[in-house]
C-alpha cells in the first residue's frame, strides 16, 4: 500500500504537532500526516514540568533567550527573532489556552495540567483533518527525484516534503547518516551528581545558594543547590551539567566538585568575616548558629568538618581552625561518582550537526525539502521551558517556509 501526502512529519511529539498544525492553518489544502512509532503521541508533553507542561519561559528578548542554550545559542538567535516566547503565548491564547508566569519565569497553562496542551493539539489536528498514524516505526528513508519515500513497519508513504521531529532517536540518526548528515553523538545533558560524603549525609532536603565549579576545568555555575539522598541537585547543579555535558561525559562522571557555600565571597573575605565573628561572639559555641544565610544544620556539619568540636567557643579557635572553616565554606571539595537523571525530563546533548541546517528555513543544506525541528538537532537547553520553545520556533519556521 502506498499512501501519498503533500507533507509527512515523522515524530508525534511537541515539534511534530506544532509544525503540522501551523502548516495546515496556513494552507488547508495540503494533505499532512504525523507518523509516530509508539502507540501514543505527545508522551513527553504529558510528563513535562511534573505533568503540568512547562510550555515556555517569560524571557522575551531573543538575545537573552539564547543564553539558556548550551548548544544552539548562536544558531537560534535568528529563529527567535521570527518566533519567540511572546509569540508562543499569543499562539496558545488564540487556540484557547491561557498561560501563567511563575516566580522563576517558567510558564504553564493556567489549568496546571499538560492535558490542556494535549487537548489543544488534538482538537486542532482533528479540525484541520491532519492524519495521526501511530505504531509506524520508520525503517528507511529514500530520496527520489522530486519526492521522498518513507517505509515503515506497516506501509510505504510518499511525500513532497519531509519533516523530521523524532527527538533523540539513534535509529533515525543512523538513517540520516546514510543520507550524508553528520550526527554529534548523544550524551545526557540535565542530570544530578551522585556524591557520598559525610558532610552532607544527613542533610537531604536542605538547600543553599552556592557557586559550584568542576576542578581543573573552566566549568562553573551558581544558583540554588539542593542536597538529596544521592548527592546534589538544584538549578545550580543542573546548569553545570548542561554546560558541561560533553566534558563530564569524557570524565565518565568522575570528578571533583568545588562548592562555595557563600556564593561570591572569596576565601580571604570569609577569613576576615570569621575573625570579626571571633571577636563579636567570643563566648558562644561556634557550631550553634549559622552566621551566614544558609541552614544551621549545614553550618554545623561544615564546622565539624573543619576539625572544630561541637562545644568549641569562638574565642578558642586557632588560626588553623579558622583557615579550615574558611576553606570548607568557600572551597569545599566533593568527589562525584556518577550521575542520576533529573526527574523524567531526560534531555540529551547531541544530534544533527548544526552546520548542516539553514536556520532561516530549518531545511537541510544537503537535501531540499527535508526539514528538522526540536531535539533531533544538536540543540538543548537548561530546564525551564526552553526545550519546548526551541520546538515551537522550529515548527513555526518550517510551516512558514513550506507554505510561502
């Protein structure tokens, strides 16, 4: 059986649906189908943002928005000038979905349910008569003179234009390699650090604003750091994992993490502060109360790690102990052994080499009428709605290109 379409979209996720809907809204005469290898579509949308779907981020300036993408920063500048987060809000509002901004800038549907986004997409595809074909695992892609042939485990399709939105799918990447595209191998991007260390052993759930560094590299980040039962997480750690995705993979996730619990205070400044505290609180026990803005239990743990006993008074601190404490506060070294996936939001760095894409059209530079959007490209972002924004922008530009 040979099914003919004007446009085939391979991948029933966020980018695939958004592309399909925008194409047919601009030209209802086009016959469009979405092919999905699984039995369900939009499964990543369903679980994203803890089931609430973090649609985008309230960052409305393209040049600022690109800074959240460890891979893709330079390439996305132009596309974001065509379709940015403000356009996303407007698009969803037009389709009956109101979004709200949370304190950290993340944007969710006001319903707090990803089902709202899924319903929006389903309603649109139904209304526009877009075919959604599930359990269609692509086996081969073939370029004929003026059309594409797509063979799945079920049937053979042909189309004028082919859009690939399959995310991090190694099998599809392999097929694209056969068509001459280069693939940057995939490594995990957003992950937390596994650390066994007695300084943080019983402190799970505590958080502090800290700056973190990977020893002997230029990798550094700052932000809330959360102590977990397996080690360290929180925005500061996730940002570091995203920017360091390649370097940390090369280190096989074995490295030394340097933590400054006082964020921007240097060792010297901290030592001065500790000397002042020694004079001010001479009769008080050092371990009893944190003089800094982080939890008492963490302070107590760092005091003990500095070889200062529980009942030592400030007045009795030796030069050595003060120096130890300054070091623990501003340059604590923690051995990282391995990583854990951050929630269900498994993001990878890797995909089609960005040099092979025309970012004005999202079209392949090697094959006319072949387009890409979403995480199939070597683009990824930190957590906060940015990966979805990349999907919406890519889908919108492909639709513009195809229909104009």
